[in-house]
C-alpha cells in the first residue's frame, strides 16, 4: 500500500511511538504523534528529515496502533522495540511493550524511573533495542521529540 501524503512539515507535536516499513529498502520510519487531545496521526519521515501526514489517524493510541498495522501490512510494517515497561513497586513480572515516549521518559531520568500519568504509578522501561536508542538520540539532536 502506498502511503498517501497530505502535507510536509517539520513536526513539533509530541512523539508517542515509532514504526517502520521494511519495504521499500531502506526502512521507512513512521511516527505516531499526538496532534490534539483525542487525535493521533501517523507521519511519514522524508529523506530530508521533514515529515508528511498520512491518512492514518485515530482517537486513541491503541486504535492508532491497530490501524497502522492494517494500513501498512503489505509493506512489512513493524513497531520499533522500545523495551518493556514495568510498573513499580514490582506489580507485574513480565512487563508490557513500551511506547517510544515511555522509553524516552525512562531513559532520560537519572535512575530510569518515571511517573506514568495514565497509570498513576511510577514505571521503568528496560531492554530497549539499540535501534530505538539510536533513533532517540538522532531525534533529540534534531529537536523532533
């Protein structure tokens, strides 16, 4: 499925999560950003670092993730592995897949612990992929988080 573009821009909306299409090669990054209170849109990264909106948008994060998988399944779409989120104190043994913004919050704190507003608990993210951490540094330097 070809990505449909609306407009191109450098983005200042909060970054929630990252996915990528393995086809075409090299992989193409897609960024889920919170545009308004109940509006999340996927943006496609261009070669020059600009971002173009796609037609995939949703009212909440789980819906946005589900729609992205469906929209780009033919392009071998995957979510970036941003580690596992654990609630503290040790409420879960296995952890849940972390979103990119949760990884950033955890890895930005001095001890890895951050307060998750939606859960109302402190959390920690562990075992994020090298790819996710390198992308975080790249986006931070470009002021695109």
